[in-house]
C-alpha cells in the first residue's frame, strides 16, 4: 500500500468511527478516543517505506507518546495485532499491513503510604532487599489499589520517589502468591544500575519449587518463548509469537511422584517458571492457574510451591557482588514435610 492509499484508508476509518481525536502524518495513524476508564485503540498502516521495519520500532516511531519499551510490553500483553493477529515485537512489517494498538487506561499516579510490616533482609542508602510474604501484591493494579509492597515501601522510605508513579523503586516483581527475595532501588541512579543488570542478565535469581513428576536428567534448560495465552488473556503460555524465555533447573530431591527443584531464571517473563513447568508437563504443586485441570493433592498449600530463594547483584555504588538467601517459609516447609512423608 502506497502512502497516499494508506492516508485515504485512514480517512475512511476516521469517517466510519466518527470520533477521531488526531491523525499522524504520512501514514498512517488513526486514534479512536475513549473514556479514561476504557482502552484507547490506535490504527496504523505500514507504507512502502515501512516495509521490513520491526513492529515495535514502527509503532514507537509512529506514536510519539509511546516509548519502545512500553510498546514491547503492549505486544507481550497481546494488545498489538497485525492484520488482526497477535504478533511479536520483532515481526518485520510489509507494505499495507494494518497494525491495531490497544492502549490500556492509565493507572493511578499517586500512591498512599501504608505502615505495613516488612521483612527487610538488607538496606543501605542505595538499595533495600525485601523478603516478600505470599499473598502480598508488589504494586497497585486493577483490583489491588492498596496493601501492596509499594504502599509499604513508601511508608517506610518517604523519600523513595523512584519511577515517579505507583512503583517506587521496584526493579523486578514476584507474583502475589510467590514468596521470597526482591531488590528495591532507593534512588534513580540505583534504579538505572539495577535495571541494566537485569536487562543484561547479570542478576542472579534462584527459586525453589516442587513440581509433579520426575526428570530423567539431573539438570536441564527449558528454552521456549512466552506470551499472552491466545484465548485466556489473564494467563501466559508458550507461544511462537512470545518473547524468548529460558529457565535452568536442577534436581535437588526426588519425592516419590514429585521433585524438588532449584530453578534459575535467565530471562524474567511474567509467570515464567510456572508456564515453563506446565509446558514440560511438570506443573508446580498447588498452582491454581497453571496446575492443570484435574484435582490434585495440595499437601496443605493454598498457593503455589514457589519461593525466591537466592538473589544476587552488583551493588550500584561500589560494584561489589551482594548475595542474599531466604529459607522456605513455614507453609512450604510443612508441605515439603508432607511430601517427604508421602514418598516413604
């Protein structure tokens, strides 16, 4: 499709929609405004000059108020479609491709400090290492506007205004029902340094988990891309259009029909360990989302057996390597005791 054709097509979309807010030059963008509580949809059409360009680069270039990293997150969430199909960030575009970008409504920009007790493993002027309990959400999200780790951090460290929004100093996340260690930056310089370590895969993140089934090999790697589930948008799945994801595992103990694993993340996709273990037909014990459909023994658990056991990083100020350990919490220790008893 030539630029003039793309522009004409955009005009027809504008007239049909009847509520266009703005159009981008050359090529090709039409935005459908919606109330602040609803998603905003942007339509883009690739011209001859755009052919061969990556999807994420094209969208970020065409829509000035969307950064490339934010676009990549939208792609991961299945909110960017090319010709009606979910696509990957690196997809090369062809002339005439129609790209639909759905932008979620903005999240609240204020955070209320809440004096929630925290288990602080380490703190200094630059970083804080927290041992998060199961059940605590890391930062506000739809359905969880308070009682989060971010609320507690802001109460304990009022000067922590990193990230500017509702995620003060949050470098990486843990699922609500995953317990264990995470690091928080206390200022922008520390945030930049830790984020770069995570991007370069120099941060050590090791988990303990118990899965159904056994492994023939004592250790291995699961290398399978992860993206939004094609049907259930609240779940993640191994999909050809997902982002690269690698999980390394090592057998610690065989427990009859179950296995205790040490798992190291090379990448950090949403629900990565849970999705990869299900992909290998080794779902995590107690996992309500990725544990499979048939009823399974819970061994007294009300959440998945997944704990962020070790965390290591280079200190953002002096560059020294810091490593921290967290023992299994009481509920996982009890489940492990029951597993061992059942395996006898």
